[in-house]
């Protein structure tokens, strides 16, 4: 996600700008920070004192001397605070405690049906959050914020799910209020594929201005990176490709209430159902992928065709959006090259040569950690961005977005 440079005017912008500079991992002297930020040396000195007091900045080894006293070097301190990142799927909950660079300090993964409802799922998340803080020997006051990805449409501004097809009881539920109230920290919520796109992009494709991340698991969804930033759309549902109707989808019912949707044809649940009917009983997309890796001809055939079906929708997206990278992730992507080969087959055949000339269609590099990295990054970017960087200490943290 690209960070637009804040205007170097006013205290908040100055602090955010210095943070943005040092977060690249390279220590800098006070003179270098003044030169790169365009801020006055007196302003830089004042902002550095604020950041040092907060713990977000620290002194490191002295810089090379030019004949006098060696200058001090200032570096970002990712261990100053921690973030609780949660990736909630249809049948699992992964919670991790990370530092401010996204490095995982402690992690827990449990099987949990999201259809059990928000009270059950979020209560378990809060329990795991407390346990992870204890395991990492961190106090509640060290928690900068909480980032959550949900497997359904989310109005990002309020953090509330909106008519999620596979999440009964979640519609309009105040997720930030529930979790943030119990753990005492700002809580941000987004669609799970959006945070996966965010994590994958920052960790492995930061140079790509336009990228599509596709999650193929129980359902199918995508996250869009446009101009280096996550694109949510006006209501937060951009990239909901799983509910695009396929011409050959017939009258297959989809969980959204429509028929013939891509998810109903090529999602992990659809493939598992067909394999079970063919005599190979499986329940989840992970089991479908394992069967394909084991050489099952039936599984390989279905996975390859699922790739072609997904490719039909992506070919249209390529023509409209013209990305430079399409990343395929999710449990079904672990079936091997067969899924991606099916996607490539159709996209390269049906899209214009100019649109596909430099297009790469690849498997996710972040893998199962994409959601965790993205959820943590969402919180860090929010807390250390221009709107809140002047008050990076716990008592100055912003309240949850409503």
C-alpha cells in the first residue's frame, strides 16, 4: 500500500513524515531526516524527542564522524508496541501477536465455524488475544490496536459486516465495539481478502502499482491494489468476484441467494461436494487440495476446470483493470500448479495481448500468513498515519472508527 507523503506543515504531519522515513529500516542522522523531510532542524529535533519518548524511535550506533563528534543515528523501534491480528475464515480463526514491522511474536490457530455467530467467534478471539499477550509477556497497554479480517462484505468505516452470505447473525454487528471494548484497543475490521491483498502486496509486490489478489478457498473473492493502494470501492465490496454469474453456471444455487455464481461452480465447497458425489468424500477446500497433490485424477480435473472458470471472470477484470500481477492464494491454491495453469490458460487466451504482455499470474508468496500480515499492517498504518502520529503513546490512541 503506497503511503502518500503528508504535507510537511503542522506537528502531526511532521511526526508522521519522520515515522514514514525511518520505517524503511535504515537508521538516519538528524541532518539526514531534516534534508529528506524538508522540515526545519528545530522541528525535526522536537518531533524526534516526541518519538523517542513514545519508544517508537530509538538511538542506534553512532554515524561516521566527519572530523568531530560522531552524529547520533535514529531508527524505528518495531518492538515498542504490539498488534493483535486476526484472520477469521469460514471454518477457522487465526490470531497472532505481531510487532510493528509485522513479525509474528506468538500465534494460535483454532477450528471454528463462523456460522456459530459473532458472540461465540469474537469471544474466542478475545480469549486468544489475552493468551497471546501473556505468552509474549506483553502488557495490555502495549497493544497498539487490533486488526480483523472477516469472510464477508464489511463496511470498513464502521467495521460492521453487511449481509454476509455465510455468516448468520453477523449482519450489522458492532465488531469493533465488542472486541475493542473487551481488549481496550482501537479495532479495525475489513473483508478477509482485502487484508490478504494488503499483506501480500506490501511483503512481496510493493513495486506493483496494480495488483489483484484472489483467494480461492471455501468461497472465492479478490482484493484490488490500485495505484499502490488498497481499493475498497464506495461501499467496501470491490473485488467480490465470487458472485459474478458464469454463463455455464446453469441453475446451481449459491449461498448468496442467486444461482450460477463463480463461487457455486468453482469454490472449494462446490468441488468438495462433487468429489464426495464421485466417491471421494472430502469436506473442505484444504482436503480437496490435498487430494489433488496426492494425484487423484478426479480432483486434478476439477481443480484445473475451476482455474478455467476463475480465469473467465479474471479475463474480464484484466480488460477493465489492467493489473501487472494476479496473485492466487487461499487453501485451494495449494493444489499445485493445476489451478493457476487453468487461470493462465483462459486469461492469456481471452485478454488483449497488450493487457497480458507483462502480466504475471503467480501463487501467493505470503501463503497462510497473508491475512495476518495485512491485518497488522492495517492497524499500524492507521495508528502511525498523519491523523494519529502526534499521539503514538497508548493513552493517545484513536478511538475505533464508527
